[in-house]
């Protein structure tokens, strides 16, 4: 399934892989990149694509289902829940980004980097093609 490329993991991150997947799904749904009724890669498909243990994927999917973001259908692939028909407003999407930027700002301060350099790096990263 082509949707597997929407998900990626950072093996060097201290954040557990299942949490990385949950946060990515939240952002993809909030941005409207994953829409209501869209099929989600199966646990087996995503596990193979990311080289991750299937239980890790299953744990993320179960939590997303419990939050009402994914819907399980008996004998059919999971889908994005019906209530997510369109992207959330920009103000709500910004709030999803805020924790990541707060962590980046804290790390920048710990490294004693000037704000102009940190902002310049952020602009450069934004301009790069997604990996």
C-alpha cells in the first residue's frame, strides 16, 4: 500500500516507535493528509515497510482506535474515523507542532546557539525535500 511512505521512524530518537507513529498519524489526520474512510496499511504491511515488530504497530493502532482516530472494521482494513473529513484549522495544527518546537528550543538553549542560527537552520530544514 502506498500509504506506508506516510509513516517513518527515527531509530535514534528517545521517543518510543509506537509513540512516533501515533504522533505522525495525529498530524497527518489534522493536516487532512489522511482523510475519513481512507484505509490504513495493515499491521503486517507497515511492520514490513518500517522493519518494526508487528506488536509495536499494533500498539500504536490500538491507541489510535481508542482515541477515535482509527476505526476497526471486521474482516476489512482499518480506516481513518468518519469524523475526520477535513483538515483541522491552522490554529489547532499549530498546537500539535508546539511541543516539538519547545523541545527544539530547549535543546538550542542547552547548546547555547544564537536564536538566529537556530531559526536559520529551521528555515533550511523546512525548505529541504522530505526524506
